[in-house]
């Protein structure tokens, strides 16, 4: 049986946006779509699932679709379902006038606790309809970016679009650089930025030779660099470290920034 793509629904417009995105994604990957709603009221739950199912069928009529009502709290139900899922897809829920910026507590809790990739469907419907033909992946120095890069390349492959791999770095505070001593050279543990990208892409790019990959090296903090790059992207992919000795992911400042402010859907991919 194929591993499903799981989308959390709660009746809000943002969760229906997530259903639209997830239905398209399931078709691209040839995966079944599973709708999950957590509620105590059976009638209300049936109405929510019914509306979400109708939305999914309208988006992708041939989709293999299933649904489930859980009586657990929403975050726990989604995290549990994510243990056997291709990915979890969630809407970005906001508050008041900042609805386009702030992330809902359930989406944030799931992103921090899940064992599988989590996609938060951010951005306006106008941005998502633009179809920029680009997936962006953030690449960090050190080990661990390979799973995010592989996920991003697979997304670019099924979408038949280009991949932009972004590595950002900044000069240490108080450092003095010269043309003979570039900023990355000031820290002995750092590799040249171009090598960081080359090493991260080497293995996965061999498996997806049809994907056109561009490399972008940016000398600025990663948060503004990724937000800027995602302004013309269909999907932003970033990795997250697993917690030592505890289940779930350690969401750092960069993860929080893109989850709260990115103008396009964001995929958080657990590191191996």
C-alpha cells in the first residue's frame, strides 16, 4: 500500500488551501491523500471532512482519497499519523490583522514534533497561483543538509521546474577582512561557500539529472537570504535537526523565521 500524504483539516479557509495544495502534491507523486480532522463533536467533524473531501475531489477528481476523525488533540493526532506518511501538510493559521504572517500553534507544534517532512502552506492564493517554476532549498555548512536537498530535488523533478540551492553566510562580528582573506576563511572550521553547495548537491543531483540546478551564494544572514529567495518560489525547503534524546525536531531561528514569514509554502525536512 502506498504511503499517503496526510493533510490536517479544521474547517478554516487556510486548511482548505492546504487541501488544495496537498491534492496537487499527491497527484504529482502518485500518492493517496488522507484527510485528518481532530474533534469531539461528530456532526461538526463530519461536516468539516465532507467540505474538505469535496474540495480535494474538485482539485483532483482521480485522487485516491481517504479520511479520518480523531478524538485526540490535533497536534498529537497529526504527529502520530505522520509516522507512516509521505509528508504532513498543514495550513498556516494567523491572528487578526497579521493573518498573513503568524503561524498557528498547532502547525508550529506539529512541525516541531513530527518524524516526517511537514509542509505549511503559506502565502497568498495569488502567489501560489503564479507558478514561478522554482523550488528553493536552504543549504547549511556542515553535515545534514542532504535530506532537505534530496526532498527539494524530488519536488523540482515532479514539478519539472528548476531548483535554486541557497547557501548564506556572514562575516563574524568584529572581523576584519582583506581581499586575501575572505570572510569565510576567518573561521577555521568553515569550508569555502561554493564547496558547501557542491558537497550538498553532489549525491542527490546525480539521481535527478533532469533538474536544472542553480547555486546562489549570499553573504548575508540566512533568514533574510531565504525569505528573499522564496519571494519568487513555489516551495521553500529547509532542514531541521532532530532533538537529542527526545522525539521531534529542534526548530532554530531560521526555521521559525521562514515558517512565520515566507511568502510561499514551506517544507521542514528532518535531518537523517
